[in-house]
C-alpha cells in the first residue's frame, strides 16, 4: 500500500490555489525548487501527470482534478485530527468567495466584517465572474462559497431566494416603441442580458446593445445619461436610487434566483456558517411574497422527518 505524505498534497493544493509555483513556495516558506521536487514526487507516487504540460500556466489534467478534490478532503480531515487534542488557536483560513459584481458593494463587506469579528484568523479572497465559470471553479475546489444568479431555481444550492427583476431608465431616456429596444448591460454573457433577450424575443420585439459596461457604476451612468434601459433587481434599484419603469411598454421580466452554494471538502462547517449569514442578508432583500424558495438543509430535514 502506497502512502502519500500530506505535505505533498498540501504543496499541490497551494500551487493550484496560488496558480503559481513561485507564489506557492512563498506561502509555504520554502524554495521554488523544493515545491517542484515535491510535485514531481507526488506525480511519481500517483504514476501519472497531474499538471497539463501542454498548456501555459497552472492547468490540471483530468486525473489532477480528481486528485485535487480528494487532496482537499484529506487535508481537511488531517487538520481536524490535529486539533482534537483540545482548544487552541484556529489555523489561519482563507475563504474564497465567488460572486457577481452586483453583490460586492451591497452585501459582502459588512457580512464578511461581522463574520471576521468572531473568526479573527479568517481572511477572504473575493473573485467576480459569470455563473458558468464560477460554477466550474466551485466544483474544482477553487472557490469555497458561491453567490450566483440563475434563471431557474437551482437544485444544489444551500439557499435560494427569488429576486424581482424590473426595467429601469433615466429621466432623459427616449424610447421609440416602433424601434429596437436600446439595452444597457454587462454584455451577452450576463444573466440579466440573457433574461432580457429571452423576454423580448418571446414578445416579438427587437433590441440593440447600445452600451456594455464592466461595473454597475458604469451602467448606472449610461442609464442616467439616457442611453437606454436596463434590467436589474428591484432592491438594488431602490437602494441606488435608480428609477424603476413600472409602466414600461416592455414585457414583464420573470424572477431570477439567487443561489448560495458551498463546496465539498475543506472547512465546510465554517463555509456553511458564512453562507448562512450571507443568506440572511439576501433573504431580507428578496421578494416579500416569495422570500425563501428553498435550501438543501431544509429539504434534508423534511426528508429525514418523513
């Protein structure tokens, strides 16, 4: 039976998380040649490559993806065993949060600050992207907690709430009902853009992308300047003072679903606590008539009771 030293697995995970052999070496307090030697030894013990040599940067092979998932679990169990001896300082933990930019200013800072008051050794890394790449990163163990919007209620989220999506416009917006609808959005990969296009297609209406911006601030500026109309969740529009176009001659937009997900492995108990606290804020901002759509934990409890 071959035994794999946990230090090799910890080095492997560090290289993947840091996306660099050099940064991993610095975080572990060793030299880069030492990291390279440990990775070579790990690959020898596994009998296969875990990094894809044909691609630039740090990219895993299919085997490497599987090994990464198991490595995170083994390291989590190892660390729990080490701390069974009694109370002691909690090891420094970096929680990686993936989200869309909409949540950065309105939800995360205060929630993370409150969480860190009780867990002072926790630090956070937040990355933004669209749903598909963030979902892949969650499954690959590259992020620990994910907050993302979807057009249908997700089945694998810990918490799900419905968000009321509305049309907004600026005071100087001019709208020609016989012409294409001028859209302001993050761009075609954005879920708001997909939702709007689907609704306009169903209503037999044309559209044109008149402004695509990288941040909500840029989109708000474009709408305020009268460039076009935009879809956004009602709470965010009210919070930022954006004019909701209640009687817009446009199709009513369906809800989007805000899901909060937690990855398998790692410090899952802590990830779940953070997810629950984020959910409490999201729930407070959701539709009063359709607040909590569901959660994995609630459904598990109901199943167990049955």
